[in-house]
């Protein structure tokens, strides 16, 4: 069966997974802005610390979604601070059965898509991957790579398994997840402390966070607070996740969390998706979210000027 | 009755109150370092937004406490991060009845003096005053001026009232406080949020803190946490203090808290006295001090390199 895919938001995540799908023979259309001419001419290059480097020379690049037309699958890897542009970008891509897969960070993105285009269309994928876009069309893969995919507020279906198969066939480590929200909270156990402390530390990497005695204590306290908050919301996560995540992060070396890179480079930071929405959902459910709220408000103040970029 | 006073730590606080005492005719000896030659030649100048400006031309300046010898009262206005030098600076000033009055910020300074020189010698004074040292020997008085004085861990005595009288007679608004620890916690209700958020905001003033919706929420939450912590430790403070302090601070205009000025100018920040010691005492007593601990650890990380200066 042939299928047509559109990638909206061709940053590091969109290009990395998109390049894999192209290489496996899928028809993948990339919506691009600044890198369009460069990628149309030179293609995409993936330089990996884990697997063989590869290039895809022929890349279908587009400046508008009208040019792409209806597709089977839209992969949304846009920064969540720009979600409002999806209201106009998505409609030209929609056919009767078009599925929208958000690979975005944090909470609230799937709900945004559901609200505008119908919940039945929406899937989510949680990317556990360390990527940096080092220059136009060049993606550096620093570690991991797993995507956990599921339906927004439902159990996995044949469609879920179909999309997972498309990804898996292209060499991406991809799994079906039964409860996407549970997995989203599990991912936040890492994202909330490390992205946050990297910003509040003035632009430091995860190795610097773990090497500082105070920030290491805060990392663990924030992880425990996120785990307890998830529990109050009905998503049970084990306390052992704290040690497990710290151990895993120690092996990452001087990795720079994506929000910190955005912050130091003066780009919009995903404050609401990563801290605001989790804090609000926890607070509404009566969880003790004092540290999370403090982190959210400190980052909000620091990034207010960058938010709309 | 004639009396002899030594001032150890001749920054803005030491010079402002010392200049008042000199003007009233007291024998005041200033221990000085960088400003010694300038002040010995030109004296001290107080420029005030509230009362008449004045100068004292003849100032007794010294490079060592041996030169000063035994005094009736030692006023300690040194930054708390430098307390260890007091172990050698104080002994030459001690006579049989010498009283040590710490005007330093935060918690732990009186206890430090008591441990080294005996609790019976120690008094504390809480300064509610906005001062900046603008150039050598020149102190700018921006607002307030009250000192509340008491014995370290005892009720007020004749000595307390005597020292308060010396200050009052020189035109300083000075009051006896029955419970110095209670008053110290009351002062921390202001110092903890405003000094802390001014630093975590990257060097902002109190008007900028109050104008930011997130930092205003954090200010109020931190004040409530400090009030509750004081309550657990047995120092009852009313919740109305929150609104009262916010209102009072709105009238200060763009005041720069002293710790923030230290931070942006690369000087040691009183992290332990203002945040560390209050957090530890609260945590040991079982108070909920999550925000205070987070603030302490974030500031500790930010100022680690400046701490020993």
C-alpha cells in the first residue's frame, strides 16, 4: 500500500524522522521556510553518533500546504508556541481519513488539534531522542531515537499499529503505547527538571546540572513532584523513575536540552506545553505543585520577551 | 556618661548609622579598608531623600581593631559572608562589658557571635532602611530608617534600652523589640522574596518584580510560606503582612535590594543568612519550605563563584 506523508515543522525532529521515511521509499512532503532552497538543492543529511550517517538527496520541499494537498498522515513537529498557524496550515492537507500525528513536546498539543480538526484524527508520538540541527538540512543525532505512539485519548487501534509499522520499516525504533497521556507524564518527569534548570541556570547543559549539588537535589525533588502529580491525575509512575532518569542522563554527557538551546539563541520557549499546562492540570486536580509552579513562573518571566518569536 | 563605639564593616549601613552617632557627639571609631584614606581626609556625607543631608568632617578611621582598643559597643555591619574574620577582628575591642550589636541581614549572625564571644554580649538590630553607598564616604539614603533592637535570645534589659537611647538621641528612629527572633522572621518576609527574585530575575528592582504578573504571584506565595514557617517555629505573624508588605514596596519605586546589587556587581551574596539558614530551620521544624528551598538552591548555584569574595 502506498501512502503520502506531510511534515509540518521541518526542524531537527521533523527532518530526522522524515529523512528515515524518505530513505525507506515513502512519499514525504516537507513544508519548509528558511531551509527550503537549501534542502531542495542539497537534500538532507543525518549525522549520527549511534547509527550510520546517511543522506537523502531528493527531498520534496514545499512553501505551502496547498502545494502538497491531501495526505494520509500529517507529522506535526512544529514548536508548540506556533500552534495557532496550524489552523491555516492543516486544512489543505486533510482528506477523509487523514491522520494528524503530533510529535511536539509537552501537554496540550493533541488537544489543540482535536479541538480544531476532530479528536478521531489525532495521534501523538513521544520522541525520546537527542537531536540538534547544526546547519540547513543537517541534523546531528546525539542519542536515543525511540518514538512511543498512541491515540490521543483512546487505546491503540489498527491505525496506530499501521503508522508504527511505517516508522519501524524505515529503521526508526517505534512502539505502540496503550495510554499516551501516561507516557506523556512519564516523559515530563525528565523534561520539566532538565529543560527548566538548564534555562534557570542561565544556559547550562545536563552534565552541569547533575554536577551541581543544589541543582541535582532540585532535579530529584522536581521529578518526585511530577511523579506525584501524575499519580493524582491517575497516571501511576514508579518512584524508581527518579534514579533511573538520573542514571540515564549521566550517560548523555554535556547534552543541551532543546528549550535551553531555544532560550540562549533567543527563540520562543515552549513554556506552556512543558511547564504551564502540567502545572495547571496538577493544580486543578489538587496536587502539590509548588516547585513546578515556581519553575513555570520564573521561566515565564525570563522568556516573556521571546515567547512570541 | 561618655561611651566609645567601634563600627566593624563600614559599608552603607555602618557609615549611615555611624555618621548619625558622630554627629550627636559620640566617640565612634570606624574600621575601614578601601575607603580609609578618603574618609579620613574628606569625612562622611549622607544624602537623604527623607531628612536633611549632612556631613561629618572629622571621622576616626582605623585599619586595625588593635588601634581602636576596648569599646563599650561594637556595631557589626559586615557582610555575613565574611563572619569568619570577626574571630580575629573582635577580640581587641573587648572589654569586660563590651556589647556586640549585629546589624547584619538574615539569620545566624547573632548565634555566630554568641558562639565565639559569649551570648551575654550579643544584641541584634534589624535595619529597615534603603541605603546605597554611591562613592567612597558617600551614603545615599533612599527610604525608611528604623532599627528594631533586642537581646539575642532574651527579653530587653537596661542595656538594650541604653543602646536604643544612644541611637535615638542621634536622630535615628530606633525601637526596643521584645523578641528579636520574631522580628527577624518578620523582616525575612520581605527579604526572602524581594532579594531572591531580584537575583533570579537577572538583576531587577522591586518595581520590576511587582510589575511582572508571575513574579508578583511568587512574591506573595513566598511571603505566605515564610509566615507559615515562622509560625511552625513559634513566631506568629499575621497573614495581613503579605498585602501590607506589597503595598509598602509599591511605594519604594525602583529600589534595588542589596543582595541584587551585590550579585550584579560580582560581590559575595548573603545566601546562607537570607535563604539557607531560614530554610534549614524551617525544614528541621517540619515546615513546608519547598519554594524557599528551591529559591535557596537556585541562588546558591548562581552565586557559587561569588560566594567567597
